[in-house]
């Protein structure tokens, strides 16, 4: 049991410990260094065992099979970041902020507030529940699909905003069937699909028949079985990292108009998704004079801005115009977690039990041993930290919206559910003009 993450590890524990090798406290303080496996970085091995492990890694078979797929292209959606450059961890971002002088820290806060005033879109509330989703709102759906009720309101509003924005027919499944009859109904590609319940709702309420689920992990209790039982539905699950997905190589999607969707795309996954959909390789015309793929539009609920990386971010030019450089961007991403966690003073506060934005650290008795930026942060009321966190999220997502507009799409950014339903409530939408 991992108390910080509130979940169980799937690996077997060591014979001399209650922990597995990956999570053993002893291994972290051991002089032997653990490094990510190059085959699948989700697990680590001792550095001296790395060469031997790579040859027998249980993920090797999947990695080799994936590399042979026509839609696999290593790093195609990386955003032009330098190959081999490691991601900046949250711990490194925190350390960088804490190295600032007090004057530098307050100057950075002032720059963020100024940038938000000058450039961030004014977030418009758009909480929509379309008639087509009534049976989901009323719980009149197949309960063999083990979706969580708390996500229904979010999914319904995403779908409702798609309908209002013109990405879906207003009449729901009935009007969608008319499109299917004339073969103009779009396919749906769900990025970071997880168990696929957002697409499940689209299939139930709007008659979507051609479905592609993109997810790098394997999930139990997913919607695939229910979707496949839906008459006429064609479903393909692509187990691949979005960074490496070349839609040009997905044969079953060839020649089809499609919508790109995603619910809570963590950190750089949003940037990689819009790169994937708008990459120049996907827009090259064929010999017959038409686009091989026809993107109609996208709807992406962004999430986990604290994981964003400069090397992947789509609109670095936007940040540069605001005077924000790489180190300041990573500080902004670290601040963004304050929007969902009022107490960011600990090393791993996103996993803390108290996630209320009303925590007021400034009322605590000052600890004389805490100095510098950490002391400043502890003295800022939780509501003020939360407000700064939301500013950072607004700036990051505004840049993404403006990047889509620069590519010739109509784009919008809205708050699709109240923050008390989910503080991760930004929905980025875009549609092609032709």
C-alpha cells in the first residue's frame, strides 16, 4: 500500500520487506542507483543491472511489436524538443524555485500576474447538459459499464460544449444517423482514452460508429466490450504513447474525417495531441489532390499543468513575447498545482490528504529554521496561492488556444464545470473552417 498515492502497487514485495524493489525506502537511500528502464520508463532497475535487464525486460515484446507498426514514429509529436533531454521533474522545479532570492521570487510572481492581465483569455463559464445525454444524467444506462458517477457531469458538459461549438449534431443520435447515411459522420480518436467512457457516451448519445482509442497503458474494466457490442461500431485501440503516434500510418482512419477528444490529458499530453492532429505530415496532400486525413475539430480537457515541459509546449513563441523564459515556465507549472492544492509547502503536496484551497499557512507560528522562499510560500494564504495557480493554468492554456488559431482553426477555451466539481475544468476546443 502506497499511502501518498492512495493505491496498491502491482509488483510483488521483497522477501525481507513489505515493499517491492521499486518502492522500497531502503533502495532510495542505498548507494546503488536506480534508473528508469529504457524499454519502459514506468519501472526502474539498479544501474549496474541495466544492460542485463534490457535483454529480458517483460515489456520488450510489446515495444518491439509497437516499433513495427506503420503508425509508430519515435518522438514525432515531441514539439521539436531536443532528443534525449530528460523531463524536468517536480522536485527539480521545486528546487529551482527555492533557490531564488526573495526579490527574484516576488519579481516572478509580478511577471505572472502581469502576463495574465495582458494575455490570458477571460475564462468563460460554459456548463452545458444537452438533451441527447439525458439517459446518462438520469442513470438510465447499462450498469455493466462500471463508470463513476462523479465523471458523468464532466463528460456530459464536454459533449454539450462540443455540440454547442458545432462539432456534434444538435439532434444527438437521430441527426447523427443522417450523417452516417450520407457517409459524412466523423470518426472519433480519443487521446489518453483510459477506459474509454467519454467515447462510450458519444457512441450512446450521438451514434458514433468509427472509434480509435489511444492509450499507452493497459486498463481493466474498460468500455471496449460494451462498445463492440454496439451494432455497427468499429473500434481499434492503439496502445502507444501520444508522443510517438503518426496518424498518417493508421490505415483504418485513412480518408475519414475525424474528431479528436480527450478528458484530463495530463501535462504535455495536450501539447502532443494537438501536434499529432496538426503535424505537417498529416496535412500533406496525396497524389489525387486531397488530404489523407480530415480533422474536423478537437475538444480536449486539460489537466495536470504541473507536469508540463518546455521542450513539448506548443506555443513557446507566445511565452517569449511575454518575456517568460524556460526556467520561469517550469516555475509556473510548479505554481499551477496550487490551483488544486492549497498547501504546497511540502515536498509532495499534490498527494497530501488536505487539498482544500482554503488552507491558510500564514496563520501558523513561524518556524525560525525555515528561511528564504520557503518561508515566503508558507506565509502566503492558501486562497492567494490558489489564485496564482489558476493564473498559471490560464496562461498555459491560452497559449495552446492561440497556437491552434495560428494554424487556421477557430478555437475557444472555456470552464466546462465548476471548480468544486473539478478544479481541472479547462476545455480547449477547435474546429476547421472548411
